[in-house]
C-alpha cells in the first residue's frame, strides 16, 4: 500500500525521492507526488495519477523541482478516488485545482494508513474555519497538525504529539513545516516507517529497499514515536516530547537482492531464489543435525506444554497456515486450527490453556494479522510470529519470532517468502512431534534428511519450467480455472489458484476435490481447465476419480503429481511431474509449477506481473 519517502541533505532531493518511490512501486499505487523545498523557500508540490513514470516525466526526472529537502508518496486509494487532487502530498492551507504548485501552507505532508475518525476531526476543523479540497483522511490529519501548531505555538514535535493522541487508526506520516526549512518530521502507528542517516543526510521510507543505496544503518521508530530529520542528524521523541535514544539495525541484505539482476520481472527472479530461501531458512533452524528454535525462546520445555495450535494470517501466508494445519495434525498429532486474521480479530474466540497462536506474515505489517496478534496477546495466549522483515511490528510484538530468510521480496505476489514460511512451519512441526514423543529419533532424522533435500528438488523443478511456460501460454485466454485437491493438496490448490488469479486476472477457484459435486461441477464446460493436485498417495485415487468426473463433462485436465504416478496419464491431458518427498513436505515442491503457471499466464497476457492491478504487497489497512 502507499509508499513514503523523505530526504534532507546536500544533494538534490527530487531524483533521490523518485528513485526511492520506484523501489516502493511493488507496494501498489495509483498516483504519486512530491513536495520539495529549496532552503527557506516554500515547498513546491507536483502530483500525477497513474504510474510513477508520469511524475518522472512531469518533473523532468526531478530537475524542475530544485531543493535538498523533500517528501514523496505513492498512493493506493482508500478515501477518495485515485485523482490528482486526492494524491499526496497534502497541505494545511487552501488549495485550488489539483493541489500542485508552490504552497503557502504551514504544513505539507504524506501519509500511509487510515485515519478512522477523520469525519469527526474534519467536523471539528470545519468549525474552526478550515476548508477541505480533497476527499482524503490525510488532508484532515495534516490540517489537525496545523491547528495544534498554530494554537499552542510549541513547535512541530508538540503539534504532532497532540495530533497523535486525537487520531485513531494506523499511519506513517512525514511532514515539513514552513518555518523549519531543511527539516522533516515523521511519526507512525501500526504502519511501516524506517529511517536512515549518513554523514550529511537523513532519509525515511516505508521499506528498506528505498534507502539501501544510501545507508545500511536503519532505525525503527515505535508506535507513537516521532523522528526529526536534519541533514546528517536524526532525533527521536516520545509522546511526551522527551528526546529518546534508538539504536540502529544493520541491514545485511546485498543491495542487489532488491534488483532484477537480469530477470524480466522480480517475480520470476524470486521464484528462482526459492532454493536459496529454503536453504537459508533451514540453515537458521537446524544446526548440528538438530532443529534448534531456542533463539526464538521456543525451548523444548515450552514446546512440550503446547496442546493446541492456531494459525492466523492473510493471503498466501494463510495458505501456509492451512498446510501447517495438515502437517501438525499428521506429524505431531496436535489439534490445529487455521483462521483468516480478518475473521479471527472480530469474532468471539475461546482461547485454550496451552495454545500457541502462530501469526505468519512476510511483511510483519499486515493490519489484520497484527490485530489478530494483539487480540491473542490480550487474552494471554502465547504467540509466535513467522516473519520475513526484521524489525517489523509483528516481529516486535510477538512473544516468540522465527525469521524466514527469504531476503527482500519485491513482487506483489509472494513466492519465495511463502516457501520459506513453509520451512519454518515444518521445523516447528518436527520439533513439536519429537519433543512430545510423537515421533522417534529415527523418524526425526528422516524428516531432517527430507528437509535438507528440498532445495535441490526445487532446483530440479525449475529446470523444467519451459513445459509450464508452453502450457500457460496455451491456456492464457482461459475464462475459468479450477484447482482441485484433497487434504494437503487442497491447501496447495488454494495457493495455485490465488497465484493464477492475482497475476493473470483469470477467474479461478480452488476446491476440495470431494466438494466438486456439490456445486462447482455445474460450471464445467467444454475445455474448462481443471488442475488436479495429487501429491498425497493415500488419496491419489480419490482425486483422480473427481478429475475424471470433470473430464466426462468436457474439462481439460492438468495433473500435478510426483514421478512414478504415471497411471494419472490415463485421465489427464497434460501432466507435470515433481520429485517425491515426505508427504508432509510436498507443498514446497508442488507450489513451484503452480507459481510458474501463474507467472507465465500473466506474461502471456502481457500483464504487469510484478504489480498486478488493485493489489498491494503490504496491506497496512484492514
Ligand atoms: C498481500 C500480498 C500477498 C500476501 C498477503 C499477506 O495480499 O499480495 O502476497 O500473502 O498480503 O501479507 P504478509 O506480508 O502478511 O505475508
């Protein structure tokens, strides 16, 4: 969702901010804007709708906006249509037209998140004579800052603090004040914001890739904390306005990890990075032939006590939880439930005494997942976060954290982070099973062996990607696709279906194969593509029968199964074979051809696969 950048230093700010916004494009947006000021001069605002390219062209790559201090924004519309007027930056004064040009205003700002009580605040400000030119909640919060700034005349930190206590919702804010040239102020609550500084500059952004070329030393401010940026200096304040000290975190990613490195898209690059993501995540969890989760605080004593596991997450991370449910029940015989975070957070939940609630999130910032975590904590439930982004809010707030080591994931549709999340779940399941005496030492050793063989098996699948590419191109104009599977294969089908629809915009659905007869089969017409996932030998025949029922009604069948199951060719029109592994780990292999299918379908349709329409990588609003 919205991306924020800020820079104050010795260099021209606009090109740096445009570059930063480019690196945040993956977050999803529909308009963009900059506010730049040159020394004491008024800020100059330029906005445009559509792709960042149009802002780049409009500003001649930033050259028409001279100045060494500025803020920038890519907007994913929530309140108000995607238009130039609603695009950020917003200003505290009155604004005519689209809001571009030199602004007289006291305060100029950008915002990511949602201000829930903006209607009430707008009414208050209207009573005090403020007028509004846009439909956004952002304009309201900027004007509220201006109101307190002018009322108490105690400076920016005081005005922002007074605003923070009045505002409900989530936000990351970056603000410039007319009377404070060369300074940027920032604050956050439940929305990502990172800060960095070098010898003569400081900067801020919604995510690390935007500033990685300038600094590796990153500061994370907490909820309701404020940062003040000056060239080469960062100051932090708490809600009382007292200065606080924060320690930087060193980012160890290679800057190249956030580049395409010769691949056409980030998504295909990240698909190819899966063997490494899996290997690195395994490496962080297994040492000396044993699973070691103690760094997260999940000692064997803690694990021995758990008798109920609940996964909660959104999107693909929820699919990982779905796979985890099958794996934990199968391997560790622990009752497990999986819930969408957006559902869990608003329903009556009955926590169990020895429950472990696991939140899975690549970004560690997803609003619903964060709310679910907080709800569980408020009920006294032990929480574990499986997170990719170090220092993210979910990682920060959970009782225990297992980091996935997928590196930066830029494509909106997750691939390598999903694969790394599966590994963390497997390691937890094996360790739980072992500690609780559900498996013996021999089975434990076998599982570890199977796990360490996964990266090479994924590489082998990737070597055959051309077949999938051909098949995806053949079905690129499909109207509907149905993914079917039973048990763990159903959880894989859910992910395959999501990949297809989010990347190629083809309607697709995943069905538990046994449910087909209860409705979906009426949608099967001549040549409807049905993709059967058949990695579980115990239910192989059952799913094959369901696929045959579709074929009898005209469907075109693709089967995804492991080498050796050649009898499937009696029914399937096209078969993709993958190497065998333990049945519990098959999602790690079967997902790869499905990711490739989604990717190549999108490419064949000429779509922007890295940034599908209307989607955002990090969903920081509910
Ligand atoms: C968005 C992304 C998905 C991701 C989901 C959850 O919808 O496009 O790829 O699975 O959010 O994100 P999280 O960061 O919590 O894993």
